[in-house]
C-alpha cells in the first residue's frame, strides 16, 4: 500500500479519487452520490473559486492499482483570517475498514498542514458554506438530505484512531407534514411583521432568485459578524453556490425577510432530488437531467437547508417568523416529509423550539479535531 498525492492535472488520478465512493458504497442503498460536475470542480484549481485565496491537497491510498482510501486536506486562508486561527480542514475522507490505510492518509495530511505552519486540523469540513459538515454518527438507516454527508458506521472509529476527538455535533431533524403546528407561531409571526415592519418576500422564477444573489451574500456576511467558526463568502463563491442552488430550486420555497427594501433574514428549502441522483449516479448527462426534473415534481420530501436572521431581530419574534414560513413552505409545496438539516447541537434554544414544533432530531454528524 502506498500514499500518492493526486496531481489534479492527471485525469486518471482524478477519476480514481472520484470513483472510489461508488465501489465502497455499492451495497449501501442510503448513499447519495454528489453531482458529478460539482465533485469534479473541487479538484479543478482553475475553475473552483476556493483556489483564488486558499489551497488544498488530495491523497490516494493505493493497493496495487486499486484505490482503497482517499482524503483531502484544506488550508482556507479566508477562514483563518476571519477567525484568527491556524486551522487545517480534512474533507472527502473515504476508506476501507483498515486503520493502517486511514492512519497513513491522515499522516500525509498532517505533514502537509504542518509544513504550512498550521496548528490544528478539524473536519470533515469542505470548500464552501453549502458543503455538509461532519461524520455521520447516528441515523445510518436513513438516506441523507441532498449534499449532507453519509458514511459507513466504522468511519468514526478510523478517525479517532488517528488521534481525533469529537469537538461538536450537528443535528438533523425530521418533520411529518401532517404534524399539528402550533397556531401561536403563526400569530407571533403576524404580530412581528406588523410591529416591526417586516414582510416576507417570495419569488416566482429562477431569474428573480438569481437577481437576489448579490444581496444574499451581503446578508450572509452581515449575519456571521461576531461569530466563530464561519467565513465570509467571496463574490466568486456566491456565484458557485447560486449555480448549485438554482439547478434544483423551487422559487416558491426560497423566502427572504425584508425590512423596507433591506434583507434581514432568509429561509432556503429545496425539493429533495436524492432518488434521481442515486439512479443517474450523479451524472446529469446525457439523460440524468430529465430524471432530475421529473423528481422535482414527484418527490414528497423537502430539505430545509438554511435559515437565518440578523441578530437584532432574533429575540423580537424573527425566529417565529422563519418557523411559520418553514411550515407554509412544506404545506404549500405538497410535501409529506421534511428534513431540517444540520443545526449545531450547542444551539439549545433552537433545538428546544424545533422540538416544540414536533421535529425529531434523528441524525447526528460529529465534527472532529486534533492538534498538529
């Protein structure tokens, strides 16, 4: 067994890196492959905006001519500047159940990060704000929401064997559409709109959504001020995220909270097209895109994959307004099931409020870290 750093200009090595999960997960019906184009872009230093400000390396573990493990290690310089840290991230970890292979991959990542003067490493954490966090540690029997990681149950053991410890959990919750929703939430939402001069903006077309993108970047970057563990989005990164978002967005499910003409909050929900991605193996060409468009119309699942409101409105009923709109999105879209994805376990207030709405937190992803 040998560890090879992938030359991202060599297509054969890139294909080996991208193809490994299809072999490892071939008997796991829950796994959802990524969009092939999105996965390939992560290894393209000319096309992915991450490489304009940061760097990454990709490693393969080879047993003869067969890949048996892979790992990416990232230095996000914008993140480190914003958080005054010296962190490396690991991401895209896939491996056979062999601690020698996984340790060898992580040793290569540690060396890469150490040479760059980084002090610790954490993950799994990816290239953009849309990349899901953590290793799945509970809920292996469930299919993940689109873009949220899935992994075999032995992965946490391999990561911990490399010296990592858990540093935080993120939770995903399930809500059945016919669960009784407290009327008081809607009443509070109506009151806060009247008293605070807030209104909910809705959209009809993808063109309307695309015109909103620059303002959403400003809202997101404003909302993370004075927070830890986040990073502002660049214009190029927002463009990539918007392209991913608009590929399968239903404009009715994207909502913004407005004060006058300014944006102060948002709620993003998407029809779950995971079943179509499983059938086409993540490849939209030549005919996968037809299946995806059909799945947009027939899926009974919706993913609530982003919500936020500027700090000054959080304790003034703004959160109730977001909850009310979440409920309306699920019902108006004709969905039967909702996946509320990746809420930090440290956010006790949010968890308590969501449980009060009937949400069952049924999946846990764990973040890991260790010093270098």
